[in-house]
C-alpha cells in the first residue's frame, strides 16, 4: 500500500506560475512559428557590411573588373566572373578561394570578355561569353561541355546568333536556356543542348520590347524578370512571356535607375538592383535597391561613392544566398562586398527570450506578429503615371504604357 501511495504522490503535479508560463510559451511557439519564421529577411530594410575580398590583380582571389556572381544549389561555391582576367573563380561564402578555370581566347573553354553566368540545378556553369558572341557550358569543376551562338565570334542578327550576349539563365527543370542578346535587343530561347527555338522581343520601349537587355532571372513561379540598360527599367513576364508589369525610368528616386547594371532574386522573389547612378545629371551616388516581386520599393543601401567598407564605385552584379546575405561585385573597386540583413526577432523567439509573465508574453507576441517595414512603398498608381512618363517612379501597367506610346 505504501508503494502505491508513493507512486501516486510522485505523479501528482501542481503547476507553478513559472511552469504555466513556459508551457504557454511552447504552445505559442508552435502556433506562431510556422507563420512568422525566425529571422526571416523577406522585408528587411537595413543591411550591414560584413566583409570584402579581392583587390586588383591576377593572383588567385584577385580580380580585373569582376562581373556576374552566382551560387551553386548547395551554396558551397560562389562562382565569380573575372571579366578582364578572362576566367571564373570559385569561393566559399566567406571569400576563401577554392579554384579557377578559363583563359583568354576563342577556343573551347577560353573566354573573351566573359560576362553573365548561371549555375543550373545540376551544378553546371553557363557563361555568356560576350566578346566571342556565344554561350559556353562547363561542369561544376570548369570542364568544357558545349557551346552555341556565333561560331566565327562575330556579332550577327541571324536566328540563334548573338551580338554582345550579356546574360544566360537555365530554367529550373533543365528544359530551356534563355540568353539576353543585348545588342540585338531580344531574348533568345534554346533547348538544353543549345538548339535554337525562338526569340522574344525587339528594339523598342513598349511592353515586351527591349533596349539593351542585360539580365534574365526566373522566379520561383517561373516568371521572368528582365532589366534593360537602354530603357532604365525592369519588366516582368509570366512563364509564357506575356507581359505582367514594368517599373523604372531614368532618375535618382527610389524607383528609378541611372545606368542600371544587373538584378538578382532572393528566395522570396524580391528583386535586388545594382544602380551606379553614374550618368550625367544623376546623383553619382551608387547604390543597391530592393523591391518586392510586384515592383514595390522596399529599401536601398550604399548610396555613397568611395572605397570604404559599405561604399560603392561601380556596383556590377548582385547575388543573394538563402540566409539573405547580399554579395555585390564592384568592377572599379575590383572586389566583392558581403552585406547581411538586419532582421527583427520573430514573435516565437521573443516568447522564449522575454518576460516570464503570461501577460507580457501575450502582449509581445501579438505586437511583433504584425511587423511591417515602414519603407515599403506601393508604386502601383496608374493615375499618376501618364503625366510623368519621362521620369516615372511608378509601377506601370503594360497596357497603359502601350497606349501612351501608341500601338
């Protein structure tokens, strides 16, 4: 009997206020965690300098005008185009040199003004070999696989030929390859083996037309984003190349660009833009801008010309890893800078780290779940677009744009 009584006594539990609070916190952690992930950077509006690497030169880890940068799927290698060095170098996330491949020339595996790259889901490296007017494909270690484009290395307007191709992107299912054929003012589509299929667009400023397209990105839904140097804008298309929206215009406001360079997408489909502001009449203060997938301005950083940490001289290409870190190549500084998003603690993390009283836990959780960046700006205002076309800062409906320029 005493044994049974002792067992019942040990099983009998009167929860204390502290234990109730911990239990309540765990329940809230389960309920909140899936809707507001810890340290989500989707709406981050502040970025801090983390580190830089590079410097002018031809040694391993140095650059001569670095251009496009892209991660492999596992993010174990960051491939960086060393444009005037006629090579591609691979680094880890901390800037430690891993290996390199390529040299100047026109033979297979050689390069002349290498420019844009894309790492496909199998780890292959695709290169827009700009001055050779071709695209080359390498395996993950830099071994040549195939090429297509202008066989004589001369610019051409013919089908499947290029004039200064600046970027290449491979669809996630490895079915098609798309090339920004800049000076032909079009996007050319190929199958995965380099067989020409069709071209999209022509020279112009209406929706679906291009003026010096420089970057192609594909988002998580299969939509295409194209930025154009000549039109100083970004266009978004669906997976069948139907125009969805555009934004931009020449200027220095938060939704304008001046000598726009290139774009990159993060895992939330936010758009990052390198904007040197280098043309006459612009701010001369280079910067990186961040927009959501609908073209709404979120934030910007940089904005100061210089060689100090966090400053830019001519920001060229961006890349964003899965943690939200932004990597920027600067072709005048000959280096790579890494920036980290400054994110607010999620409500689930606050539950574990703040006051142990139930009242405080409730108030902190409810207030932090509705955090909205104050700098995010809706630019979808068609009524204000028409009279300000030359310097529009609004997101533009493609039909309205076409009506202004005539069908």
